[in-house]
C-alpha cells in the first residue's frame, strides 16, 4: 500500500463520521471493529427540522433494527492501519511521484519515489483507491471512461467545536436562510455545518457569526438551545456529484472517491468506498485462489448499481433540504410539501430510513 501523506496525517485528519449498518457489520466481521464497538455512538434515528419543529425519523423501527454509528473516518483508518501492520502488511507512507503503468497487461507496474530513491512495484492487480485527485483514474486512456457530474450552487462551512452535543442524534435543518446540520464526534465534540455560497471563504466567517447563524437555522419553537464552545477547526466543503463508468480498465480497479463523489448530505462517501472494497476483496480472493476472473470482470457493474442508488439518495436529500439560488415561493412550497410528506407518511419515512441506514452490501 502506498500513501503520499504521513501516517500521522491520515490518522488525524477529521473527515466523515457516519457509518451505515452494513459498514459496521463488515468491520466487525473483518476483525477490526473492537474499538468501534466500544467508542462508536450508535444512533437509531435522525431528526428533520423545519418550521421551528423537529421530526424524528426512527431508523431502527422502520428498518427492522438497522441503525447508524457515529465513528470518525480517521478512527476507521487507525484501526485498519493497525490491523494491516499487525498482519504483516507493508504500508509505505510519504511516497511521491506515483504513477501506474502497463495496467492493460498481465504485469502492471507502479512507480514511485521514497526516501530520495526511485522504486517500482511489479503487480498482478492495481487497486486505485487514491481519491478524486489521484493518479489512477487520470492514467486511464482518454475515451475509455465516461464521467458524469453535477455541481451544486452552494457549499458547506463546517466547524469542529469543543462543545458537548446538545442533542443525542443528527439534525438536518431546512431553513429560509439555508441548510444546517448538527452532528457530533464524541461526548465532548460537536460537528456543525452551514450552507454557504460556493465561492465563500473561511476568512469571511468569524466564530461569533458562525454561532449566530447556527442558532438561527437550528432553533426551535420549544426553546431548544445549541451548546457553544471553542472552534477547533473550520473548513469549506464543495458540493458535487461525480461518477465514472466503468470503474475498471484492464487490471486497474478504481474504488472510493477515485470513482465517485456524493454530496455529503446523505452520509454516503465513506460507506460507498467500503462497499467498493468489499466487492473488490472478494473478487481478488477468488482470483488468487482459483485464477478465475468472473468476479473481477463484474466488479464495475456490481459496484455501480449501489453507487447510483446512493447518488440518487444524496441528490434527493440535498435537493429537499437546501435553498437554491433560483428558489422562489413555488420551490419553497414544494420542498415543504416533500418534508411534510416524509415526516407524516410511514412509507416515505421508511424509504429515507432504509437508504440512510444503508442498503445491504453487494
């Protein structure tokens, strides 16, 4: 495994934190779920908040016991690195100038530089799990892949705050001033997001202005209050959907953000990456044990069925909860009607719950 960053960086970079039921089950089955089970925060519901009121979606009751678990992506990475190293796996950190070659043959190669020396790996298969800006997808010949993309006219301003969570489940808020999300990372750390313009910069937002806007968008008529605390981190997250088809070329297989991006509203990014790797791992086991390539050949089609379901759900959640620049009173009424329907119809709530808690892994 090659990693361009340091181990310290990848183990401490705060990113996504919502694990689907299938992701949790898979990590436990793989033997890397011990700390997750001790420290992860299991949530059996989420709240949709609009019109000054909160409406709980009971994920567990609507899905036969499925739930989500709040456990930071960096914590998952720590557990996976520890397991890989303990099993004798080799992870090379701080590598540079990575490039992939001959992946349309039976003898693909990966070149890279480490500790000032050029090195080369001779491979049977290359897994391109190097993210949206990585080298694997862009190395595939022009015309071999089709990219489908949608960019949204807003972004998220996110903060990590040293404040005990003031609610025990995630809150998705639709407000006339824009979307807001309440989440958490621990019993002492709150994660919060505000919808902002796509060209917004962190420097335009003081801590006081962020808290003021969060209070406005998350407040309810029953007097619920938001706990404040020192802002530990700020960042802007662009919003886009992206899928590349197929997710493989020769013996190069793309997984995770290298192949697809979802807006974070549906909490699907990390979970899709885990699903991809689950499919790829089974295909690789079959390939190396028996030499059969049927599962490898079917990798892209198997993954894309789930990817497009997640893309649609993430787009739907995003469209329902955000204020678009061109929105008028008619659009606002449509969104409120959709929200009212979701919280009043068991069938509609069950559809949201099924997708949010996560469909079974392929």
